[in-house]
């Protein structure tokens, strides 16, 4: 997927493309590139940045190419097209588009790489590019299959994980201080996951989360990757990453989870805490 195999389509450039097309029905490619990078100031490298960003936006469905020109894809709702709100909404829009199991009928390797990241232990994360590469190979995956031999591509994975709300980085050095943490993602989608303030079962929450985000617990991509990385994890046990996120959100008092003493159906966090029900506060 171009959003990580090339360095040009960073979130800020994808936002620029979305904002431009949100204000018009369609634009020709030449006009888009001219507006994104005026000829009077563009170098050949800068012109290439705009074109590769547009290509990545088309690949993931944020933008569609038609005979009359380029326009925002139908997956971007009318309410989401307000240029003034796009900066806030774009992480949600892109998460919906780039985390799907397949792109154009083929495995979405970007989603698979993020699902792999989300299976990793929080307190034992590698602290450099080499460590990440070694860990992936130790888990039975090949760097060539994912196109992840270059450090720059790992930097894009980290960049996008943070932007989509699936990871945090607590150090300035590249690849250092990185942990899988979907707190921001779950918080952004809380009203979709818990549509009312009535309690739901933990299993229902997991199923809803997996349908919404295939790279998290309950999702098709995560389930496949977790079976490879953590084959001994019980099916009723949540990942470390999701357990950590739910704990953080409960401490913030935006949701709560619990398990009655006599409850027989429940899930377990990574540290063995029982969760039978979840409720938005």
C-alpha cells in the first residue's frame, strides 16, 4: 500500500488533497497538482510529492478518478466533507479506508503490519529499526513479503499507527519508545462501539470493535496475525494493547467495565481481570 511504501503520502498531505477536493465536484489532475504545489515554487521533487500523495489517496479510496477528473470517494459522507472539520475527521475517515483486510482484491499488507504491531507486548517493544525487523522475523514473518527492509518504511508504519490512534511513541528518536496503544482509536469511535449508555456484553463489544477495525481484537486481520504471533493466547483473553486502552479509558471515566461475582460468561484482560459488561459513561 502506497501510504507506507513511499514516504510522500504523510497525513498532512492527504489532508491537503481532501480539503482541496471537498470544495469542488471534481478537478483535473493537472489542476490538483498545480494547487497543491504551484509551479512558481515547485521543484521536481516537490511536484512528485503531490502526485504520489494523490496516487495513495486514490489507492485507498479517499479519492476516486473519473472521466471528468478526481473527486472525494463516496465513502466520505456529506457531513465529513466540511473543509473546516476535515482535520479532525480525517483520522476516522482514513482508518475506515486503510485498515480493511484487502485492497483491490489483494492482502492489505499495511493492515497486516499494523495488526502485527498490535499483537506485541507493551513492556518488551524493540527500541530501534533493527529490533522491529528482528521481532517480525522471530514471529515467523518475512520482511520482504511486507516490503519492510528499509527503515523509512518502518518510519511510515510508526507515523500512521500514531495518526490512526493505534500507537504511541514516548521518545523523539525514530522507532524508540513505541508501544501499541489503541486508546485514541477506541475513544474516537466510542459512540459507534457503545451506541447508548446501556451496558453491553464484553463479547459484543469485541465483535463490534473487530467489525469496525479489522486490525484490533475481534477483527479478521488481527485474529489471523495473533494466531501466528501468540498461538497460546486463549480466545477469551484480550490483547495487551486493548486491555491497556480499556484501562486508560476507565481511568478517564469515559467508560466502565465490570464482572459480577456470579457471572459465567466473560473475557479476560491480559493480567487476568474479568470483563463481562462494558458501558459508556
